[in-house]
């Protein structure tokens, strides 16, 4: 049996001191998160009658979620019961799927919930607006008895007998793979399953990495996407034959990526990307969990890269389309990060070629400071950036956006939103608009109309 590695803790090595300081607030958020998850923006359709599912998924409650890209979605909430190699379990699950199972794209994304923000990968990072119009099924599953790792602490009678003890809570990663197998036997709920993926951020990235290391993920998950993570090395596990699927990792600059930087040992299975200037916890611009002090911290974010690399990983699995080359922060021999004249980290690919960064980082609009929560300083105006006027600045910004898009680090829809935010409030730059007109920045509303 694979044993828990004590080094794998929420938040990453560099972020642990900050995480401990914020823990009381985060724990309070954890207890509120099930009722605070992002609600659908569409009007709710008529209630959907419950229907039984196959096998161990039982008979869940059914809630309409709205229509996404012409596809009506529903949410199934139920209890998953069974036994892993170490003991019995009874835990909540939550599945978001097309009401008509024939309208899925054949891909289920499984997410182990984060202890504080629950299903943050669905509700904050990838978002229903990205996944559901494309026909993805999302499935969350409780995997630990600690806080929101159980998915919904209000469900009675939940327990985990196996796994290992972590500071008084039970943790059994194998529940995640058992759930992945069960999903393939529930066509009335999730349709025909051709591909299964697993993804988790920070705290919830560690069970993903441990399942790769133990070999339990192999044969169950075709793509594993742990992000904002550290400590464990999936490249070693791939090289040893313990995992046969694809692995895509996206990290902030604040994360300790020493074990994750692409060493070129598994080019057919592994990619790693890092986003210069970004913090561990980004500002999600209107989708921030209640109570988490993120709004206004920094415009620098790894989320657009995560969304782009997720869809690239999907195409890698289903079509064999090769994703962009892995990236890393440029360093000197002693590991010190190389920075530009503004103090921002320089990004390169595995060949040492400089690659595009976030457009406002490329233009030197400020010094962007990574951390658990990010910040920025020394914000420059259009004139201080040596542009004669805002029109010239906008042209330069658009050039950097196109370069970021061509490199594969952002999706067209996110690139368009980024470009629009740079145009909102002349003569303010993108970063000045974030700082001085935050509500307009989030809403994509021109300052004259705010």
C-alpha cells in the first residue's frame, strides 16, 4: 500500500507560513463553502424528476443548473459507498452533467474538493462557462473527513475507515479512483465515458500526485492535472511505469516547482508550465469565494494559462495533439531567478528560449510580487512606459496579447477580455485600471459608463 508522505501539505512549502496565519479565516470559509458555491447565472428551468443511477451511485437528488451553449445541465447529489484496499467509506458526491446524457463529450473531470474552497476547480478556475458548453461532465467526490474535503459536511452518516490519519482526519485517496471507475458504470447519469481526468489545486493537488505515485491512477485517469502544487515528482513515477496517462502541471511563481520543472524524461506524457509574477491564490475577478481576501491583490494570474493548458491536455488525450513546450523561470547556476529591469521573473521554455509572459508583465506596468496572496508596486503610467498616448499603449498591449495567445498560454475568449480591460479607462493602463477602477475592471465596463 502507498504510504502518505508527510511533506505533502496544503498550500505548498513556500506558502505554509501564510496559510497557517490565515487558517482561522480559511476554516470559517470551509464551513460555509457548500452553500457559497457559484450559482448558475441562467434562470433555473423547471425541476427535474429524480432518476436512479447504475451501480454504487444510488439514487441522487437532481437540481437543474441552467443551459450552457444550448445544453441543459443538471446536478446530481448523492452518496458513494464502497471499500478501498484499506477500509470502507461512505462519502458525498456531486455530478454536473447534461440532462440528456447523449450530449456529453465523453469526458468526465473528477475533482477532489479543497479543504477550504470545495470544488474550486469547477467554480473558480476552469468555470462552468468553459466546461459545460463543450459537454464536459464534472464530478466531485469526498476523499477526507477534514472540512470541505468531504465535499458536503452537512450530509449525515459519512465516514472513512481506511487510508491514513492526517492530524485527526481520515484520508483515503483510493476513494477517488474507485469513484472514477464507478462513473464509467453510470451511463444514465454521465453518458458513455470515453475519457476520465482528475484535477486539483493546492491542497487538493496532493491526492492527485499521490495516486500517480502509487500507481492507482493508471488505467483510471487518462489525464491528471495537479496545479499550484509542489513536493512530489510525477516525472519519476511516469519513468518508473507507475502512470501511463498524461500529466499537465500549472504553477504560480510563488509555488516551489523544484521537483516539477520538466527534465525532458517523459515528453510524450508530461508538461509543466509556470506563470511569472503570479501568486499562489489569484484574484478571480468576481468569482472569489466569500471571505477570502483576494479582491484587489494583484492582476497577475495563472488562471488563463490553466484554462488554455487544460483544453490542450484534453486534445493531447483525444487527438494526440502536442501541447506547447514546457516552461520554467530562468535561473542562474545557484537557482536564483533571473529578473528583468522592472524586477519581474523571466520565463523560458525547456530549450532556454524566452517566451511571452502576461502582457502587462511584458510591458513592465509594475513589479508584480508573488506570494500566497500576491501584490504589486511601482505602477507606471502610459507616459512613464514611454508611450506618447493611450492609443499607442493599446496597440503595444494588443501585440503582447496576440503573442501570449499564439504561444498557447491563453484562450481566445480570455485574451479578448484581457484586451478589453486594457482599453476600458483611458489614459489608465491595464494595471492602473485594476488598481483605480476595480469594479469597472471586473465588470468589463468602460469608466465613462461606470
